[in-house]
C-alpha cells in the first residue's frame, strides 16, 4: 500500500515537473493550463520569497521572541493581503481576457450566422438547380429550385442517385457520365440532356460539372438550367432568321442618322451591293438624294408612329426601281433604330399602269374607250379649244362580216379601221371607240376646213385598204362647235345625224358587195357548192314559172335558190369537202348553215324576204325538220320549193362521200318522201311539169 502511494507520488511529481515546464514555457497564450500554472507559479514565487526574506530580515533586526511572534502574525496578514491583491489582479486580468474572448466569439458567430444566411439566400435564389454529388453519385446537397424543378420532396431527394432521373434514357445516361469523367480530368464539364422529373415529363436541361475536395473526399458540384424557354426562344430566333434570310422583301436596319447598320439577303440580292458595302452607305444613297428636310421628317414620323410610303430607290448599277417602304421605330440592344421593310413594286406598278391603260383604252384596237371620251370631252370643252371639231364614224357591215366570216374577221376589220384613223389623224389627236362599230374623233382648235380635210383623207385611205374576204367601209359625219354657248352634246348629235345621212346610201351598197363577196368566198371553198347553187337556182326559176308566179316573185325564188346555202360560209371547208361520213359534231355544224344564212341576208334590205326562205328550206312537211320544226303550210311555199329542188339536185349530183343517183331513183325518193319531207303538191308539179315524168 505504501509502495503504491510512493509510486503515485513519484508519477505526480514527475508529471508535474515535466508538464509544468512544457506548459509554462509554451507560446500558446490561449492554453488555459498555461494561464493557471502561470498564476500558481507567481503565487508560489512571491510566497517563497516573502517567507524567506522576511524571516531573515526579522532575525537580523529583532531579537525579542514576543515581538518576533507578533511580527510573524502581522507578516502573515500582510502576505495574505498582498497575495490576495496580486491573485485578484491576475484572476481579473485572465477573466477579462475570457470575457473579451467570449464577446469576440459571439461576434464571430453572429458574422458566421449572417454569412450563412447570405449564402443560403444566394444558394436558393439561383434560377437553376444547384447540386453536390459525392463520389458514389449520390445527391448530398441541393437548393430549393432543385425541389421545384424535379418535383420531389426533400426526403425523396435525399435518397436519390444521379442516374435516377435518366431511367430508360441510355443516351442521356451515357452523356452525363462522360461529362463527369471529362470534368474530373479537366476541371470542368457541361452537357445538355433531358431530365426526367417526378411526373415522368422530360425537361431539356443544361448542366455544369466541377470537381471539389471536402475533407479529402471527392465530390462534384454544378448548376442545372431549364432550357425550355431558351429552346423556344432559339426556335423563334431561327424562324425569324429564316424569315429574314428567305424573305423576298428587303429588310434595312437604320440608325437615327439614316446609316445602314444591317440588311438581309434579299437586300444584297436585289440592290447588288455586298454586305460590307451596305454598311458603308446610308438610306440617302439608295434614294440618290442629300439629307433633305422632308426625308428627315419622314424618318422621325416613322420612328414615332410607323408609316408606309412609296418612293424610288436606285440599285448599285444605277437602275431605278419603284418601292413600297414600311418603316417603324424599334429598339435593338440599347439603340433606337428604324426597321424598314422595302418591297420592289415594279410589277405592281406595271399592273396598275396596265389597269389604268385598260380602263381608258379599247382592248382590241388600242384606241381610247368611251369612258376616256366622256371625261376628255368635258376637259377640252373650254373656250381656249374652240373651234372644236367632232368627227363620228360608223363601220358598215360589221355584223354581216361577223355572221359570215366569224368574229375574228370582224376584229381584223375593226383593227384595220383603227389603224387607218390613227395614221390619218396623227398620234396627238383624240381617237376613241365608243361602241361596237362606232368611232369618235375629237379635234380641239380645228375648224371646218381642217376637219373636212381629215375626213377626206380617211375616206381615201379606207378605200385603198384591202383585207381578204372583207370589205372596208365606214360612214363619216362631223360637226363644229364654233362658240362657247353651244352645247357639246348637241354638236355630237349633229355629227351623228351627218354620219347617218351618208350611211343610208353607203351601207346598202357595201352590204350588197359583201353578199357577193360571201358567195364568191363560199364557191372558192367548195366548187361543188358553186355548181349546186347555180343548178338549184335554175330549177327554182323553172318550177316557179310552171306554177304561174309573177315575174318578180320568180326572180326572188331564183335568187333564194342561188343563196340558199350562203350560211355554209361559216363551215370549215374540211367538213364541206369530207369524203367520209360526218360525225354528230360535224352534222351539227352543217345544220347551223340555214340560221347563219338567215342572219347574213336579213341585214340587207333587198334580201330580207329571201332570208326567211333560206332559214326554212330544211323544215319538213311533217314537222321533223330544222331549225324551228315547222310543218305543212307553216313553211313558206318558197322554202318548200327550195327543199324539193335542193334534195333532187343533191341526189343527182356526185358528192365526195357518194356517187350520184339516176333520175329515176331520185324521183322514186321524192315519191317516197312526199307528204313526209316534201310538200306533195310541189313534188308532183316538179316531177310532172319540170322533169316531164309521170308521178
């Protein structure tokens, strides 16, 4: 037991001495053991010195034992008092240091707390996901946005691995792992991948990856940004880029001085400048003008409210083009600019000019039309233009030409007459076509003598103008406005009346000539028609005589027989001379000839009665003919005569499609069809009295 106490005592002594020295002479002022030992050491040192020195001093100075005892007591009180003061000061000093340290610690803790709140605020205010993964790809730390984007709770996220959000998406898994590998090697990695959130939806994300070391452990941190809106913006931007690059319209971006700062591909293509050249010129260069006030005002108005206007721009080679400009102010970056959409309206202007031209011109002849005539008549009807001559011209036989030769021939006739009028009147005169066959010439500051000279020149030119199968003929009249008081409309009526006086004689002569021309044209198309018409005419005259018609009546039937097929002038000669059987369409054309012939002949007064005979000559006694299906005595006797003679002559003559019948066979056909196709009395008279055969 004693031995054990001695060992413990030795250890304590050994520990105390060695540790005391180490702690006492250490430089760590914040070590509490050192501060305690320091106080103990001071107390021990002062006490030892006091006891040793004071005892020696007393022994030297005082010999009385009682006094020595009294001094010893006082000395002890003094020692206790002094050491108490010293210990108080030492403890006070150390306690003050402790209190000061606590204040400093509190301040540091408060600062750390504020910094933590600040960092947390930054951490959670990042617009994307913030994450920290360990070396096993387990999520260790994340921000609130992480929860919002993924849709998982804090508890659910705590147990998630990196690849949990890419289940079933091997492509994204591979890309993410490769990006991590690159980051670990190079210090940074990034990737775009589709993140699968809690409800299964995939979100396009952009991730950054940066490796970090914390307590010698490997982690990687980064930020994930939702790219949905960015991708939408990119797509819109791509669309706008395509729109700008592929647009046919020019896009010009101008600064407030009018300098060009950007253009699209259409501008380069249309104007011929390179991109670099565009950036060195201004809008004034495209308009070939200096900085004029009205253009500056135009630009300012465009900036304020946007405007659309038309102007002229010049290409690099100097060519001018009409353009429509839609200009408006906008912001590009931090600069106020003008965006001008420029459209080349060359074709539109041509179309507008064409529309204006057509609205005032006759499309066929190129002359002015009635609308222009009426407006121009008002314009020139002023005192300074007096005398005003008004010339009226009417084409003779236009309808007859259309009926006989077709509307194309009628158009050629009108064009020829228009050309004559332009040639004889001059390009500066006002020549108008106010109706189908009517022309009016307005001659301001032209007296009667000059007007008559122009009319005579026109008549001479018309007489000398030739067109195959068409006769040119016009009737012209004119009147003069001599003073302001005269009504211009009355002058028009006078010119029209003057024209009609000439037309009464000229038109009739012209129509008769046209009929002759038509017959000759028909005979030129088919020699068979020539022989057939003459033979029918002769036989019609013969039977009319036998039926005791008056001489004039006989002559009418003769002419009707000659002209009964005049309507065939409108039938293609290939059909007229066809060797084979006619098809249904060709038969329809053939059947039209009686109506066409009627239209041609009725326009001529002397042939107006004959026109009815020609119209009816294919009607049948039993009502099955054409074109009206007349029967019996509803059909004129003249037409019934022509029907018998036409049929007989056709049967007894060679045709391209068959040989002729004998007289006996033709008579048998007449007998067989009598009472059905033919008037039986006329057929009988023809056979007995004309052919001299028995019925």
